[in-house]
């Protein structure tokens, strides 16, 4: 019997020295992309048959371990998918097996060939709805112009549309055209947050299920159970699912007939993975679209500066499509929210809500309208403090404070998760008078409920205040239930973090207030102003989305911002809803400072038992690179290692070192050549626990 040698990708630890496929033997030749179960050490794991390696001296087949079983009920993962995985591993400096196997559903990694066969029979026997005509909605002139350009040209496209301009309707029409043009075509729609997928699935399902069946629209995100994720992935891989809605992980879905990729809210930092292989789903969407011949639409009211620069006339890598008008604005409604800046230096000392803002909220609630209050900090207060001795509620495991949560009388660290009961007295001096310092969403909810307790709505009931943040939505289905209350008009004032500031279509909110945005103006992260402007403009977009409702109310929507720095240029641009002016100012600063998108960066991060050990590893790695005169070194600048802003998390000290270059290819050549030296340096530092390379970091 002839024995075949196969190259198989297996799950390897992060930054393992085993970066490529391993050789196994089997009595049959298997196509690349076939899933197999193979021995690895003492375990049996899922592996992926990879493309044959270049000719070399093969190991004797007697020395190779055999493939245990073949998951032959599943069609091989195609060459486009394998190319995407290979590029991701190469560009983001990770092992091939780490990326490839992490891209598959968790349950698929555990199934035997027999179990998978049963699952496939179950999926193939699922009933589907008959095809019927689908309902379409007439487009505005701006939407028509955008869809016509997308249909006629190659792209990629940056759809720059103000909040409420109808970008989702453009996505729907472009998806409909892609599906109609090819009976096998598939569409991938990415959103930044899990909580945005249900409402999007409802819209896509209502539009496409009548024609293509109930199984044609599926979701893929980490909030699904493992069986749900596997069922959705199998439907996509088989071609039964025509439209996939998901978060960043969905970029690795196996779509054999991909025709269109949509990245909604493309500016959002959530598209950058922050654990394992630190990939950017937005950037991979662009690479995948180019490699597979699929059109790519990036949509945002506040595009990332990288995308904005790429779509400028002087660069021209993306085609920019403008939709500046809100739906309904031609009828005198649907206008953008008017900005009202409140100078907190002119307000009563210690005021949480300026009297003019509180009066405006009261008036809106009395008219039956809804308000949104934004504070991007959950909990009741960031810290407890003893004024007698100076004690603060520091986390014993992290260089950060434990946040006071009044709802369950706990102190919780938002970095390591450690929690404890609130002490009755100061642990240091016994003082009974320990007090919260600063404010979180819990405190705002409580104070607003107290301030509005005598306000009566047109329905004859007292005003209702609710809160939506990561704490209030922890239970299964809690977020959907709370959003349903807002949409039903059962909530008059909604207090929330950034999770309610983007993507949600609240029809009766006419006033949005940001109460403490100043902290982002003076942070060390050069991206902070860009993110603050985007957050505030996105939040402002929650107000006045229903043109017909605004027409009946007879007044304009408003965005109130309480600030100690009303003269800051960011607010001048925000007042005009002028993203282009703000972006031009920020890009001029970035160009002068040689920062992205005019430079390319990578961070090397190290975790160790001591800060000295972490920095010693980074310093040794830098010296090794210089000694070896690595390719691209002359075009790369290596900064000295420094501690992270939160230096210690869960008793682990963290340090980082920035590597920068004006040329992306030079940085990539350098990082690839640096990998063996980093592995060798790791062996010389016993106090080091782990290290990673973060290419194109989103936070420094």
C-alpha cells in the first residue's frame, strides 16, 4: 500500500517555535483544506491538510505519525480561505496553526467524523421557506447615487454618510443586487458589537427571507452557543446561508462564493482583536475582498483617519461616497442634532447636571420625548476614598482602582475581575467616613431618578430612568429586553455607556447629553481625540432619527456636552457636525508628528513577574536585532521599553516597546526576521511569562 505524506496545520501555542505545518502519513492523498484528526503529543487534535511544502528531503514515512481519521463529510476549506489565514498569520506575526484552528467553530475542533456526519444530516434536513417576492424600499437621491456607483465600479468604497442618512438601506440594496446577479453569491456584513446583530438580522431577515428562505440569513459572533455557532458556520460553508452578519470573528467565515463585504461603523476599535492573533477585521476585509474579487463597502459617519486618508483624492485607494443628508430632511425634519456646549466653570460648584441641561431634560420628558445621557464609565464611582488617611480602593492584584458598584455593594476591578464586599470602615485607619470619588453610570441613574421624581409625562406617570451598560446587561437576553422597553416608550431617560451610542435606531430620543467627556482630550493616546469626536457624533446621531415624529413635536433635536474646555477645537468642529474639518486638522498633526497613517507601527509587549524582567526581555530583543543587522533595520526605529499605562494586572507586570517605520514593507521584513531572535531571547529570561507582537496597534 502506497503511503502519502501530508502537510497538516495543527493548533500550536501562541508564538510557538512550530509555526508551520507538520508532516503526517495517510494511505490516501487528501486535498488541501480537508479536516483531519491527528495525534499531537499525547492528545488527538483537529488538523487541517495544508498545501504541499516546497520540495525538500522528506522524513522517512516510518518516522511519521499517521492521520487518525478524516472528516470527509465536509467539503475542503477552499484556497481563498487558506490564503486569508496564511496572510493573517504572516502579517500579524502569529503561527499558522494558531490562526487557522482559532478561525474554526470551537465545537468543530472536538467532533469526531461520525459526530460531524450526524450534525451535517441534521443541518441538511432543516426545512426552508419557499421563495417569494421581496419587498423593497424606495431610495433617496443620495442613496440611489451611492448604490449606482457601487454597482458600476470596482471599489473598495468608503460610504461617508451622516447618522440617519440610510447607510443600512444602501447595504440592503447592494446585497440584493449581489444575490440577484449570481445564484450562489454570498454577502458578509460586519458590525462592531454583538448587541447590534439582532436588529440587523431582523432587517436583513425581513428583506431576504421571503425570497431566499429563513436559513439564508445567519449570525456569527461569540455571544452564540457553541452548537449555534457550528450550525451557522456549516450553513455558510455549504452555501446554504447567503448572508452572514457578524462581529470581527466572522471575517474568517468560510464563504465559497463571497461577492460583497460590508463593514459597518468601520472606524470602531472593536474590529481590532485584543487577544491571541491581534488582527484587524476591517483591514482583513479589504485584503479578502481584493483577493476574492468581492466588493467592499466601509461605512461610517466618522471614518477612521486611516480610511479617510486612503479615500482622499491625493491617495485614491478607496472611492469615497458622500451621503450628508438625513432621511426626511427634505421635509423639514430629520435634521442633525444642534450642539449645546455647557461651560462647567460657569455652573454651580459640584453640579453633576448643569441647571440648563436638567431643565432641557425635564421639558423633553414632560412632552413625552426620550433623552439619552452618555457616560463612558460603568459602576457607581471609580474609587472609594478615605479623607482621613488617604486610603483608596486599590486592586491588590493590579495597578488600578477597584470600582465601587452600589447595586451589590461590591468593589470590582475592571481589569482582573477581582471583587470584594465594600468595607464598613477604612481598612487603614478605621474611619467610618469613606466616600465615593468620581461618577459612573449607576450614580447618574440614581441621581437622575431623584432629580426627575416629580416630573410627570403626558401619560400621567412619573418619569422613568433606566441604565444600559455591561453590568445591567450581563444576564442572557437582558439587553434585548431593555432595548425593547426603550423602543416601547417605557423609558423616558436612558443612561448608558458607548454601547448605546452607536447603531441603535431610537425613534423618540430627541436629546442626547454627554456629561463628562473631557478625560479623553488630554490622554497620552494620540487616537483619543479621534475616538472622542466619533463617540460624540455617533451619540448625537441617536437624537431625531424619526422625521415624522420630530415634525409632530415641532422642535429640533439637541446634543448637550458638559465640558471644562468649551474652547477646544474639537467642539468647534462637533458643533458644525464637520468631520472633514476635524479629520483635516488631525491628519495635519499626524503628518507633522509622523504618526499613522503616515507611519506604520508594531508593539512588542512582555508580561513577567517583575517589571525589570519584562523590560530586560524587550531591551535584549532590541539589542539582538541591532547586533544581527536584521533586514529593514535601517528603516525602523525601536523606542525604549516602558511600562503600560496599567502596569500590573492580576499580579503580572507588563511592559511594551514601540517599533515604527515610514514603510510598511520594511516593518514587515524586520518583524519576520526578528521572530527567531525573539524566541531565542525568550529562553534567556526565566522571569518572562509571555510576549506578543501587536501589528498596527490601536492603543499605545
